[in-house]
C-alpha cells in the first residue's frame, strides 16, 4: 500500500478523518490508476475532483483541441487555451492542483484496436465521452477486462450516471447488468441531437461530473451503496433526482 507523505497527511486531512475513508482509504486512492475518457464537460470536474482526492495516476484520453464554445461548460480549460490540445491543458490543471500526481495523456480517439490495450493498465475507467460509439465500445472492453466502468451522460437539461460491473454477481445471485441491458440498441446517428445542436446547461455538466467522481472514488475505497444496477437521473428543469433499478 502506498505510504502517505507528510504533505499528503496535511493535504488529505479531511479525507483521513472522514468515516469510511480514513488513512487506509487515502492510501488506496494514492495507489489507484484511473482512466478518464474525455477532457471536456464531464471530464473537467471529474479530473479536478479526482486530482483533489489524491488519485495517484490519472490517464486522460481525448483527441480534440479547445474551442471557444467549450468554455461554457469545460471549466478545466481557459480562454488562452483555445486551439491547444485538451489533454495537455488538462494535464497542466491536474498538476497545478497536485504536482505529485502521475498524469498519463493519450491524445487519440479510442477505437477497437487501442481501447483494450489502454484499459488493461487502469483500475477504474470513467466514461465522459460524448458519443454512443465510444460508450458501447468502452462498456464491451471494460466487461472483457473486468474493470469497473463509471458511465455518465448529459443532454440539454438532463443527465444520468451509473456504474457497470457486469462481470460480478449481485446480491440476488445473478450477474450485474450490462450497458446493453440499459440501452439495448445503439440509436441512429441523427436520433439524438448533439450538444452543439440542442445545447446543454453548463452547470448541470459540472454536477454530473462531480457525482461521477464520487462513484469512481467509491470503487477504490468502498463506502455506501454504488450505482451498480441503478441509474441516477437528474432533471435540472424540475430539479429532480430519481434512481431507477435495472437488471441483467
């Protein structure tokens, strides 16, 4: 288990005194390797809170560059970063928060050839992608590699988050559900408007990304009840939070 330095003891004091985390939990966080797919709207709060929590190694996957229209919700980037690689800027932000974190940048788009190799090197995967191709691919790859996948998505005024561990048996003795149990078929390319077409509430993206960070931390140092087999839905129009259960 990773030994905490004197700086760590002060930096993470509020975690160390926190019931259900404590020193051993903080050591697990410091030893953990988390892959964040997407350094955009969801990835911004997710990366910042995982860095603040003391995750020892953060991998960041994104092949995009910062644009001015990103800044309404992608708060890890700044105006002067327009045109720069998102992974490079995200790395700077993480290290500015905690220079002791090991940041691994992957400036490419996930595909069937590179996803399996990349996922294998991390303990927990967080999906902050913005397209169904990547979401279905990650779900398949993480199941095969037996890696927990914390999935989140946002659109306009709504967001959702769940945790996928279909390789494990649940309390009822059956295997946990897959992503395809929640979304059986990939929707047609033009079925759901993109953020650029329909818009998205920036602060909502921050809320969902922060909740996603909680679920990632929970997978490393367990506390409470994770969103396995449960979908948390957030409706910002009515300010309503609902949880539905779904099965294999």
